[in-house]
C-alpha cells in the first residue's frame, strides 16, 4: 500500500499524462496530500503516518470488538458490559469514527454522541407539543 502510494505520488508530481484524470482526482480526494510540496521526504513521512494511524485505529477498535463478543462458558455472562479505552487525544476522532462504523455494521445499532441524543430528545418533545 505504501509503495503504491509513493509510486502514484511520483507520477503525479511529474505530471505524467499516463494517469487518467479521474484517477488523479480520486487519489487527491482520498489522501488529502498536497503534491505541490517539493520535499519528497515529507510526502513519504505523511503517507507512512496516514497508514500507521489507520492501522492503529483499526487495531484498537478490533481489540474492543473482541471484548464484546460473547464467550462460551458454563457460567452465564452479564450482557451489560462497560468497556473503557484510553487513547491519545489526537487519535480520539479517528478511533471514534472507526468504532461507530464498525459497531453499526456488526450490531446494527448507531452510537450517538451526547449532543446527538439531546437534539433527538428535543425534536421528539417538539413533535409531541405540536
């Protein structure tokens, strides 16, 4: 994945006509990497960081999801679990995004933030009052 991104970045920097315009636009939108930079080393570091952060977020969420899976045992398990995960502040947004997406696809329930819950309650109250 890293090598493919580096090769595509090199081709894009050289403004090669071999890359279709749609592919260039797709790559630019997906990675948010600015190719106007002359320093190719900083570009490599940014790509490595993006890949590492994505992997770290996925790994953390997978560990939490593993804890949620029911285990086979003779003693019944409590269905109500409280899990606490500690992440760095800069990883909070990425981990929460991956967590919400994976939880929704696995269990079919959407995780709402406190503000979302308050807004939904206010909407329901307004509908009842009307």
